[in-house]
């Protein structure tokens, strides 16, 4: 573990992070001096219009992009000094990703997709199966283990993707527009699910979205404008179950396996 | 195998199977390339082996024993004396040598002049033990008229057809052989034509005469001796070990008996085999390079199409090395499977179509001579483990070479870029 | 057709994915290069075989008495026992525009002895002045000098010199059956030693001035066995032989004119076979290339299926789509051909002008009786170049047919909405 200076016990911490892209000779400042601290167990939404830098900030936190300037800590470890290999390892062990377009590997079954990171980490098969089956059951997608992504609905695919992100019990899950490709009912189900995982397993969620349904459920809303933090407020989540979706959430129509 | 490697392998295999059409097209190129390689190698080996065997049967055997110096001077001053021949017979009976020896022929070879009332023609006189020679040499089987020599023959000769024409003789006619005897005197010997052969090699048909060894020994005053012992082995692969063993057994006579293999004794034949092999390998190297380019292209396209997928797996914690390995495995699995099929198909087809010989007669109008041997227009394949090992080596090399660049490209993918909108 | 926009569109489409185009082009260009270079080597091999087979001694054209072959009897001289006007006949042969030189020869068999031994040899009487313009054997002299016309001098092959321990200046005794039934024998001086690389010649051949040999075997000057002639392009020889046959045979003697294709038929046979092999090579290389091109075109057209769907939706006919894909294939093959020519030309020119020494690979050998030296010069295979170019175009177009057909059958509605 790296030193905890500046990182202390925060899940994520950034210090004056900048990201400047150069595109055909024109410099674009996508992220401009963001200071942020997200504690373990938070349920945070980064909001802002297209081009406000949410995705870039998410990529910076996930170690997918290196900052032009500034530093980023995840689970107390500073990212900018890390090698590619260390970053890959950090992502494997500490960070889960959920993408807008599900991005399941088409050649793997639902089960294999979900256990992907555990496979890379070398967990034994029994342990992997136990965790995935437990998670699938609680997420309402039990019985779909052997299906390929092509044979799953959008909602089911995104559930598998969420399972893939959380099954390794990471310190942090980064989700970029996780609800953008599904209908509103399915979307509510997904949000409920993530809120529940956040509450019950203590997994930190950081979203980048402009889905208002998701924003309403956030317990902290960070607004980005032109790559800088414009507002950062804690709030009471509103919505179904008050972010407290229990096992019954899986039974709601939007989350049922039969949806198309 | 680690779980991680197994995962990468699973991804590779599934990707190949999912992209069915692409894999089949690429695989087919590989199947054709490797199939051709295996086929043509087994035919070439078969052809060469036949060629070498013909050459060594016509000539001086897979291995030949002579007095040192005979190869260069070819006179009776350099001959194997009675006790040398006795030692050679012992050596050939030695338990370390005998199993490899399929036959041998004791000969006395000398240049001389064959003359009739019409003409005088320089010839190679080969004095033989008729019964032994009949089993060893190809010439007795090339008989066109009369008969081959037999043990009881004395003043008889077995003569090439063109030589007979030049001397304007027939079977039963007499001719005079003139050569220098062991004392350096010019000696003539009258012999009668017992049989005529036609080998198709102009040099042989114009210039070779077989006579009984006993006749030559009396005529040339070399009782009990000979100039060479030609040894036939199972095949050309046995030459190296057999030569070494013979050298060991005859070590105490190294100053009297030299051991030469066919490559030394018949450098032109060896050169021809090497040349033919070289052309064959160049051809395969080219076809396989084209196959490899097709594979590079396919795998590269597959990689570039799946940029996003590689972005995802990287985001999920795969390292660049993992991504590279995955692509390498994809290339290797594709080439190995199709290569193995190609090898199988090549072997199978060769066996099915050509085990009874591939007839090239349609290509030749005339007998074709190369390096003093007439090609048999019917070629029989010959299979050997080394061909398969070579082919497997090729498969592996193609697999690695054609996957390297795509794999490198895959590791260069920038995750954040790859994850942008489709 | 050539003003059609599809050519330009095809070109631009190839530019869309440069790397893919590069690899496909590379494959085709490599195939072209391989076929052409192998063809050139093959031509070189044939030229070497024929060049040496006919050039070292035989000549491309020979005139004999009609009874001389195949026995090669001492008595069957041109014009029979009376002989002929040698000078007039030699000149008559040389008069043909394709014949660059001609020379008379006398053949005999005999024994050559030194103090160390005796070997049997073919004796050929040559004209030291005229022979070099017809055959190359005298230029292979590597010791001493040529025999002087009419003198009792001879040159022998390297191998024979070794067997008899000859050096230039040594004395040799020649014994040969003569035309008068006696055994001719005489003392000669070894003027030099030649080394053709062909064992048969180096071991068993002695060359002496034509007059000296005639004296030895008791033939008058008017009696010769052969007139050998040089035809610069060996493939013209049969035509020259046919043309000369009339005048030569008609002029009092019963002479026969034959080209190397008649007296060395195995070489023609080999050349024919080698052409067959070239064709096999061409077919194999391009059949393999078809897979590569088909695959690439398939991928390229699959990527553009939305484009095709859009074109179809806008009312373009399937035929136009097929044509556009084929046009792309034609552009691709043109580019490949140019690339192929660019890589092939230097190899061919270099290998033609400065053939590398391949003696690391093989020593001298023989092919259909012709010597093969380990330095093999590539000849320009013009016909093969044209054939390979045609094959390249055919390959690309054939490989594009299926992708073109598929592209024209993209279901517009599904493809445009389905994404």
C-alpha cells in the first residue's frame, strides 16, 4: 500500500486534477482542476451536460486515463505514479466498471462474464460459482447463467454487467450512464438494485449520468460544468423504496427476466 | 495451466468459433498451404529416395569402399588387394554393420577402349561378380536383347545399346577391350556380346561394358583384387550411421580402405538433390508467406473490430500483456487447428491418391536424365516423421509470426479511447 | 466505363483502411513477385541447360553424312569416301543469317598414354581458329595454350590430365584405329588442359588440330565427320536446320542438317515439363491468394453494409453495387500489380546482371545432359509476367465475386434500422 497522505480512508480522492486533450492541434481542457473526496460507501452521481467532463473524470478515477496534472487516489493508493501493470491490477482488485452499452463479452456466457475478474484474480471455481449464483439470485437473473449476451434482454445484460462489477467486492464501482440504454421501468429496477448493493454490501458507487431518475436517487450530487465542479451537495435520495429496494425489487416487472 | 491462461484461451477459441466465415476462409488458406507442403514434401522425399537409390545402384552404392586415391586417379595402382577384400568381407559381416547392409557388389572399374572393325569408343569397363551384380545393379533389368552375365561366363560382355550401334555389332559379335594392366602394359581382351541394355542415360548407354570379374582379373593381372566394393543400404537416411560404423570397424586399415558415401562419390547427384530440395523449399516459403499475410490481415481486422471489447477487458483488469496473449492465442489456435487439418489432409490425400504412384508420364516425352540418373516418371510418396515435425514447425512459426503484429496492435489500444461512443 | 465514378470510389474505399489494403496488396504483390522470379529462375535453368548442353561442344546445329548417325562410324564422312569441299560447305552453312559461325570436325576413339598410364579417350579434331566462335570448350582452357593448326599437339580434360599426370609440355602417345585398317599411332605434345566442369568431357576427351587427327587416322583433308554451327538463339535452330537442309543436301553430298532439338530431344522434353511446372506454380500461388483477398473484401464490404443498404434504399440497383465492389477489386489488383512490379523488377534485374554464386548450396550438376553451374542467371520471363499479371487480376475479381454478391443482397430496411 502506498502512503495514506492525502488519501486517508477515502475511497476516492483527487487533487487539482486536469486533463487536456489535443485534437488536431486544438487543446481541449476536459477536466479542469477537480478536487474531490468520496468516502467509502457513498452513492455519488456526477451530473452535467454532454462534454462537461464526467466520463473523463470517471476514466481518470478508474485509471483508464492518466491526468495531465494533479493526483488521484483510489483506496488510498496514488494512481499517477503507477505502472500500466499496477493500474491493471488495481482495476482488477479495487474497481468495478459498469458501461452504458453493457459491454459484455459476446463470446462468454452470463456466468463467465460475471466471474471474469475473479477468473483473472485466480479465485477457485467453487468460490466463483458460489458468489455469482448468490448474486444472480438476489438480482433476479438466476437461471440465465449459461446464456450468451445475445440471448439476454437489455435489462438482463446490464444486470449481468453490474454483477460483474460488484462480484469481486471492489472498493469502488464506476458506472458511466448505466441506464441510458434501457427503458424507464428497467432503469428503475437497475437503480434500486445498485442502491441496495450499496447499502447492504457497502460498495461505493460513482455514476456519471444525465438520467434524472438516477440523480434523484443520489445521496450526493456533484455537478460538473466545463470540466470543473460547479456544485457538490449531499441530499436525501427520493424515489421507490427510498433507495431501500429489498429482495422484492427483483420481483417488480421491470426487472423480471422475461422483459425484452 | 493457470486460470488466467485458460480464460484467455477460452476467449480466443470462442472468438474463432464465433467468426465462423472468417475463420474458415483463413483456415482454408492454411489447410491448402500446409496440405501442399506435406504432399509435395512426401512426394519429393519419395522421388529423391528413388532417385538416390537408382543413382547408387547404377553407380557406387550408398557407401563405397575403395583404396584411398582411386577416386582421383582411377587406375589399378589404387586397388583393394586380396587381404583388403577379406577385411571388407569381415567388416560387412560385423554385427554392428550387417543389419544395415542390404547388399553389396565387388567391382573392378577401369577406363578402356572398346573397338570393333568399325570404330573405337572409350568406355568404362566394369568387371563384376554376375550373381551379386544382378541383385545390386539396375542395369541387368534394363536388358533389351540377349541375357545378363552368369557365374559361368568367361569371355562375355554386357553392353550398352548405343555403344553396340556405334561399334556396329550384334548380340554374339566379338569386340576388343583395350586397357592398361597392373604392370602398366597395354593389354587387349577379346569378348563376345552376351546381352544389350538400354538405361536411358546417354553416358551409360554409350560407354559402359560389364564383364565377369574373373575374366578381368586374368586379363589385367590383378588376381584376387578389385577396385571398389559398393554397398547398398535400406535408404539414404541410413548412410551416416553406416558410414561411421564401417569407418570404426575398418579403422586399422584406414590407409588401405577408404569409406566414401554417395555424396562424395557422386557429387553431381547430391547437387541435383540439393537443388531440387532448395527450389521446393523456396516455393513453400513463398506460399506460406502469402498464407501468413492473409492470416495477419484477418487477425488484425478482427482485433481492430473488437477495440471496444479489448477496452472493456482492460478496464476489468486485464493487463496489456493479457490482451496481447489473448490475440497471440487466437492466432496460434487458428493456425494450429487449420495447420493440423492441412497436415492431415495432405497426408491423407497423398496416401489416397498417390500411394500407388503419381504418374508424370504426361509431362515427359523423352526419358529425363538429371545428374546421371533417369527419372522414373512414376513417383511414390515417402512419409517420414521429420516431415511432420518440419510441418508442425512451419505451423508454429506462421502462427507466431502472423499473430505478433496484431497482438502488438491490440496491446496499443487506449482503453479510454476504445470506450468512447461506438 | 473508365469515366465511371466507381473507380474513384473504389480507390477511396481502399484508402479507408490503409493497413488492410497494405496487407492484401502485399500478399498479391508477393505472389506476383514469387511467380515471376521463380519463372525467371526456371527460364534461367532452361537457358543454362540448353546453353551449356549445346554451347560447350555440340553446337546448336550439326551437319553429318546421312549414314553417320547413330553409329558414328569412322568411314561415314560427309560426301562418302570421296569427301567434300570442306571450305565451301562450311561457308554454305555460315551463309544462313541466323548462323553466326561454323566449323569442321573429325571424330575418333583411341588411347592416350603418358609415362604414368593409359586412358581411353574420344579424340576430336578441331580447327583452333574457327572452333571458339562455335563452342566454348576452348575457352575453358586453364593451363597452357591452344594447339597450333596442323601440329602434333593436343589438349586434354582436367580429369584426364590428373589421371595421366599431364602438365603442359609433356609428351603423349596416341593410338587409334585408322581408316585404312591399321592402328595409327604417333607422339604428341600436351599443349594445354581444359576444365569444362562436365565429368564426361573432362575425363574422356582430347582435342587436337583437325589436320593432325586426320593424319593419325589416315583420312585425307577432304574427309570430315561433322560441321558444327552456332545459332545465337537456340530456339531458332530447328527453323535454320529446315532451311539449310535443301541447299546442303542438294549440293552433291548426302548430308543431313540437324538442330539440337533433334539430337538432344531430352532437353526439349525438360523445357516442356518446366513450363508445365510454371503453370502449376502460378495456379497454386494465386489459389492461395484468393482466400486472403476474399476474406479482406468480405470484411470490407461487411463494414459498409449500411452504406450499401442506403444506396439500395435510394434506388441503386444491385448490379451497380456488384460493379462497384468489382471495381474496387480491380483497383486493388492494379495497386498490387504496381507494387509487385516495383519489388520484382530490382530482383530480376539484379539476378540477371549479377547472378549470385550459389555454390554454398549445390556444386555443379547435370540436367538432361547439360551442365548446371552453381551460378544461375535469371532470364526475363516475359510471357510469365503477362500470365502472372492476368492471374493477379483474375484472382482479385474472382475473390470479390462472393462479397459483391452479398453486398448487393443486403436487406435495406433491416440493415438501416437494425444496427
